């Protein structure tokens, strides 16, 4: 039986993909449901699975671009091949459990000392003893044969200075990202404004309620839910930050789809939390956990990354103290969170040590004025430094209700 594995459609409007990774070799026996390849589109990576047990052949070359619906590979399925595979697996199992020494290079005590003194790699010596055992005679023969290339008591230059280099073609996903970054640089009037925020109130709330929150909802009470809710409040106050340019028109969104940048094995992905204005702390943290898990497992879909009206990125998880994040087109602004550091600050006339985070807002000056950008960031700072007042109903008694832990 011949099974054709065809290129699936990654999503609407995408007609071509690139074969980024093969996890098996031509002629390998594969099992039904086994992951055999990964393909990159301009927006995401898709996994390809075997549809039947059998031998894989006619594999498209890695790096080739293929159209949706094209044959990616062929799987030849037959009872005879399955029987041969079972026999080979048993043989491999026996060899694994009961290995032989015929390919293992074991030096004798005398040759081991000689190899060390003369700085000779054991892999380069041919053993003539029993089971390929290396004798001192073998070492002397090797040294005499290669004496022009051996420098006594000093390692070869190649072991001291590695000057090799490799060339790897950029994946379709990485090339598209590069194009988008260059587009943003060339097509937007991007500026960045900065501020700092005292995280002490958030720290106190999390310290007091995080264990109860985790036990109740099985997700952590992180920083991101506070920042998402703070940004939504600020976007309502400064609606042009939640807008985009389309041709000669400005589109203001009256909903808040917040994109969050998450680093995964394939690079930075930006899935979207839709209608975040209707979500509670619990629902936001659960959505973040779900999306993060899908990104890290390589399961995130194009639909989950499509759209978004405003983006938040947290370079602080990698140790960044300050940055100017690049706008995620066609959006008009992006908030950058950074590493929290203990710094001396003046509080009511006294110097105190507080956990301080620098914030940045990169924005498209074609649509957002400096006054709006600064006001937006000040508003976020205001919410984070006074979360009970601005995010949790205004009193200590309401915190448990907003965290849904009553």
C-alpha cells in the first residue's frame, strides 16, 4: 500500500511552505502517528505526522519550498516490511543489552601512558590487539607514521583555536520576521518613551495571595495579568494607542486583543489574548499558561497569533534592564517590561530600597502624539503602583473577590 503524505494548509491565504526539518531519513521505517517533519510558513511552524506504518521514501529536500497539496513524501506500507522491522528491532535490542567490544578502542596501561605523553588522540590509532585493543607497539607505529604532524608535549593548533564556521539557511519564518522588522523600521515613525514603576504593591499582593491563588486555580499569579489589566485601563484613556493606520484611514478598535510575546524553540511568537477587557486575573493567567504551553511545545496555530491590537513584551525574563521594543505591525504601539532591580528611591522624603522596573513604550508617531504616549505610560505606572485602587475595586476587602479566592 502506498500512502502519499501531502502538504497541509497552514491557514487562509498561505499557498507555499518550506520544509524546515526532517526527523527521519529516507528509507527509515516509521510508525503511524510518528512525528516525521516540520514545515514553516510565513507565520508559524506545522508538524507532520506519519499516517501509516511503513518505509518512508521520496522525501522532499530540506529547505525546499513546496505548495499546499503537494506530495511531501511517500510511505510504503506492507506486512513484509513490518515483519523485517520487528526482526531488526529485536536484533538491535539484543545488541544493546549484550554489546560486544569489537568497535571499542581500549588502550593497554602502557599505551595509555604513551598516548598521554605524546598527546595522541586515541581515535586516530588503529589497535591490533584482541578485540581491537591498542598496544604500545600500535602507538609507536602511529607516531613514526605521522611524526611530521605531531608536536611533542603540545596540543594540535586545531584543538586550541576553533575557527570553523557553519552556514545555515534562514527558515521561512525567520525570513518573514526579518522582512517585517525592516518594514516597521522603514514604514513607521517609531519613537520610544520611558518611565519607571515601583513594584512594591504588586509584590505585597502576590506574597500574600499567590499560594491561595495557585491552590484555587492551579496557575500562578504572575505579573503579566496586572500589566494586561493596567494597559487595558490606559488604552481606554488613550484610544489612539489601540489604533492602526490602514491606507489613508485610522482604525480605532473598541475591543482589546492583547498580544503577548513568548519565546519558544522556533523563536519569538506573539499569540493573542482576545477580548482581554472581559477577563479576570484568573482567566488571564489561565490563558497565558495555555498559550505559553502551546508555544513551548510548538503547537501554537496561526489563528492564535492573528490579530491583536496592542502588544506587551517582557525582556526582563532574560535580564534586560532597558530596551526599545519594535512595534508589531500593523499595531501602533508596544509596551516593554524589564528586569526588576532593587534601587534607592525617595518615598515621603526618605530614601528607601524598592523593587523598580523600567518601562518603555515604542509607538508610531504618525498616529500617536508624544503627549498621548507619555500619558499612557504614566497611567500604566499609576495602576501598577496603586493596583488596589485602580484594578481591584478600591479597597483591601475587594482583593479576594477580584482574585476569585473567596
